[in-house]
C-alpha cells in the first residue's frame, strides 16, 4: 500500500504546472525576444544590406581561365622569346666602345650585362614551365598575372594586357616576402631596369647590381657592388 501511495504522489507531482522563478522567467523571455528579432531581421534586412551582399557576391564571381588553355603554350613561348631579346647587346658594345679610357668600367658593364642576360634566360625558362600558374587578379582593375613556386624560389609576373607584354618580373625568397631580382620592361618588351640583391647576415636585401636602359634600347646607367676580395 505504501508503494502505491508513493507512485500516486509522484504522478500528481508530474502533472502540476512548473513554477518558474523571476530570474528564469526573464531569461526565457529574453531568449524568445532575441529569436524573434533575428527572424525579423532575416525577413526584413536593413537598407543597404542587400546591396552589400550583392557586391560581395560580385567580387567572388568565377573568372574564366587566362589565357585560354588552347593558346597558353603558344603564348608562353612568345613571352619567353620577348624576354630573351629584351637587351640589345649591340647597344652595350656601342657603350663599351665609348669608354676608351676606362677599362675597369668596360669590364664592369660587360659583367653586369652578362649577369642580366643570364637572369633573362632564367626567366624565359620560367615562362615556358608547364607548372606556371596564370590568372586574372580580382578586387579592382583587372590585372593579368602569373607565378611559379618551387622549394627554393618564388617567381611573380605582371603583364600589361591580356596578350602581354610583361610589365615586370620578380624573383623572391621561397616565402615570397623579399624581392631578390626585379626586372622592368617597356611597353615594346625592351628591358627598362634590372636590379639584383642578396641577403645580408640579418636577412635583409642588399643591392648587388643595377642596369638601366632608355626606351630606345641605349644604355642609361649601370652599377655593380665592388668586390670585397683583398688583392
């Protein structure tokens, strides 16, 4: 009989309404109001919200591959050919011929030109690399870019137009932070400037050589860091 009485009391307790404290009631009402406000904002967005969302989606839109996959290999070869011919070596020899009384300067100019030619050949090989990643920049005026990442180097290229030519070419440290070599070109593809750096003991770039040309292909100036080797 005692067990039956206890079971009846338990059943009656479960059927009684739950009495909430004031604090519990306030919490429940607050949560309910927050849910209602969130639903209202979803159904009735504030002015400008839809425009903002539209702009975000527009910036995230898919862009077609560049260049066209069927033309990419051919364009890569054209870019490489243009880079290889960026220096007019005849103009360099003309400049050397004028340095009749400065054999040291002649030697320095030829050394810089040889190094620059070697760099251009390296960049031409990058341009024809099958793993070269070409793409269009987003988030502003449309730009045409390419990059190639290897365990030891990071190459970055900016093109002037969809069809080229190249505006500038950079070789950076593997993390892409420090520019070691930068080459700038004129609109016709001729070399405008080449600057090469190395990293000092603190990991900061130190200019090693510079080579500048005028827009007609003639030499403007050149500089190479003097050798630190003692005689």
